[in-house]
């Protein structure tokens, strides 16, 4: 039985379905070191997860000239090609959550600033690639989140209307994306963003992690 009126669930990836923090820390500090800049603390690096790489550089090195964004981007991707997939782990509850949602008749998708190919490699490694009907990554869009381009493309590929899709994410960027797309939002607290930061977005629910999602969707009216 499909939960209520929703036809599909679209997820963010990092800190929603998976923990890539070690990979992000490694790649950020590799790029900064190669550029002759100071490394940043792990906590600061983790707060940028979900941002585009240009925004990440400007956030972490805002006193440096913006024209170095491309250099940072190139070096981050260079290192990420070597280590990111290996340093990304799906949360333990994700396989059972995906199975439960699919069994209830929902179509599933992912919209992330992370490269689609990296997401797909992680899902393939965990034998879970078949669970998602669409994956939209950073290489698939011209405008990164919170611009709704990627979410609109996922909705189109899923064959759904925006009001019949729920977006699940862990950050204010995700919340803003859902707002701009006029898509219902469910927040998970598996990232580094506090509950209070989502108050203005009025999500359908604030859950501890995605393991609580099937039960909520089956009981929500």
C-alpha cells in the first residue's frame, strides 16, 4: 500500500543516506595544502558538505581571491577520484529503509551536489543501485542546490508532480531547495544542522534519521 498521496521520495545523499565526512575532510585539506593555504579543522570542513565546491572554497577561505575557486575545484576532484568512494559509508539503516519504501509502492530518487558517478559507485558497492529510479548529481545540472533545477529534473524523470513528491534532507540548503521547488520537506538530523535551524521551513517532520521515514509516511495524513 502506497503511503497517502505521495508517489515518490527524493533524497539528498551526504549526511542523509551516507557519511562522506572523512572523504570531504581529506579532499578539502588536500586541495588547500596543494594551493599553499592552511588546512581547516574537521568541523569546519564538515559544515560545508552539501555545498558546491566553489561555495565550499569561498566559505572556508573567504579571505582569499575568488579566482582560485577553479584551482580548488580541480584539486578537490583530483583527490576525490582517488579516495571519495572508499571513504563514503551508507548509514546502516538505509538498505532496509529503501526496501520498505519500495515495497510500499514509492518510487525513489536522489538529488545531490555530489557527482552522480560517485553516488552510483557507492550504491553499486552496497548492491543498492537498483533501489533508485533516478540519481541527479552535480554534473547533471547548471545550477546547484538550493536552485531547484536538479529536483525538477528528478521529478520529471520519476513521472510525478511536485506535490506528490517528498524531499528528504539534512541541511538548510536542502530545506531551501524544497521551498523553492514547492515540494514537501522531511528533515533528518543525521547531519550537522540543528533542529532549530529548520523552524522557518515548516517541514512535515523532523526525524532523527531515515530509519524513521517508513513509519512516518505510513501513518502521516
